[in-house]
């Protein structure tokens, strides 16, 4: 599911849809307004986001309303946070090593 989420978010239109949904649920017509594309194309983008578990939609009568799916977003966020935490830990270790070196050695290495 993680691969699908990142693949879905690779598209700028789908990222814009997710951004809009951060403000709250919206109909497909509302989501389509800022784009120069058909409603059918927007529905396809929504279906990709749904398939990735990032949004869910509900059709009542003729109106399809789309909203974010927090569980899907949390899975992607957890993966990113774990990577960021590892990178920050490595940078903290590097900073500690550099802090233990005499200033002269650091200055000479920059020449």
C-alpha cells in the first residue's frame, strides 16, 4: 500500500487534491474547479487516491463527496518519520564527532 501511496502522490494534480481535502471534504465538482480537465478525469485521480488508501469517497444521489483517510496518510507519514529520524540521528553523531575535533583540524580540511 505504501508504494501505491507514493505513486499516487507523485502526480501534482493528486497532490493538489489532497491539499484541498486538508480543508475538509469536497465534492468531485468542487475538486475539479481549479483544473482544466473533465469531471471524469478528476474522478480517475480520486480513484487512484482511493486505491492508495489516501482518500475515501461516498456517493449520495448524484454527488460524490471525497475526504482524506487519516489511516492511509498515517502509514505514509510513519514511514517518512522513521527515515527522517535515522537521518537526524546520523547527523547528530557526525556533529558530535566534529565537535570533538580541534578547530585547527576543521579549518585545514576546508582549504
